[in-house]
């Protein structure tokens, strides 16, 4: 059974930090590109961080570049999202996502964890 279980969300003041974790099971984690997405009510899901299977490449949109850092530990089947200098506009449900493009496309999603940035 495939599972992606996120944790680490919560309430934080503007300027604060949080570290999200996502533990994977039921599939070969080290073969998958891992992503973090976020979504607010009424909005489309937004990709905020990507890391390749070996961890050699990462990518971020301008909205979080320099503040968010994605990393992974393939020995622990875990991907992380370190979020610093948080802003109110970072408030969202954050989802962990696994993708494999070859030999066939496969994709898995976690259940999400709420991040609220407010004073």
C-alpha cells in the first residue's frame, strides 16, 4: 500500500520557520522525483519545490526561492521542506507528491498538512 504521510505543519508568526516532513512507503522512493505543492481554498494547487531522485537538482518558483529548501534522505524514504522567513501568503495546505516518468508515469499524493502564518 502506497503512503505519503506529511507532518510538521502548524501555526507560525510571520518571519518564522517550519520544517515539513513526508515519509514514503509502498513504492521505490529513491526512483521518484519528489515535489511539494500547496493549495488555498478556491485556488489551483501550486508547485513550490522539486527535487530529483538522487537529490542532485532542485527547483523553486520565484515566490519561495531563497526562503524554501527541499531535501531528501533516501535511506529514510523521507523528503523535507524547510521554510524560512514565512509570510502570510504562504498559508496553505502543503502536499507531498511523488512522480516517476519512466518506464511509465506514476504519481502519488499525501493527505496534506496545514501551514498557517499569522500574528
